[in-house]
């Protein structure tokens, strides 16, 4: 999260655009583990330049995790606090609702097994070898991404 340069379909920026424009009417119970895009870039650079990183795999995800509806709430709160008025839905979609929706939107079908699935990651190696410190909270990252989407015209002001 944060100021990204992407935004194709099925990416975090495209999901945030849908939340901000009201196109996404609610959030399913998907587990999210956000990470600052700057930490991802730094991890890549350090993995290429640190000898101890050779032939290792690193998980680069933030220390904070939450349900998608909590992400929508954090986004809505941060936008409201900054004086923006976007129709971010704080509603949730249950697994049965998502199952019915998948009959009309085939892309949803593959995500059904992920609903209500909570997971955790161990990022110890990215801390120890790459020196990545996940210091920015998700609300801050969400707001930075939202502001970037507004300033670049991906979301109307």
C-alpha cells in the first residue's frame, strides 16, 4: 500500500478505487495483510545486495492484519478525518451472499474458499537479514494510497 504506480485489475489500488467510488457495496470476510510498497521495493534492493540473502525466500508483509471490512472502515475514517466525502461502504458480505454473487460474477467463485480464512505470516527473515522495519500503520498507508489515487485522477475529487 502507499503510493503505487500500478493499478490494474485485481490489485489493491483498483480495489481502493472501487471502495472510494461506491462501486464496491460491501466487503467479504477476506483477511488482509497490508505492506508499504516502499518496504517491498527496499526488500528487493537489499535482497540483491546482501550476501546473507542469497538463495533465501522472504515474506514481506506488514505486522498488522485485519478483515477487509476493517480495511474499509480504516479507509473511510481516514478520508472523513481529512475532510473528503467518499461513499466507502462499511457493510459486509457473508459467505452465503458471496456464493450467490458468484453465480452472476464468475470471478468471485475462486475466492469463496478464502472467505473467513484467517492466516498469519512469519517475517522474521525480512527483519533479520534485510533489516525491514514495518513502521507505518495500515490506516496511514490506505490514506496515502487514496490521496495518490485522487491526485492522479483515478478517483474524482
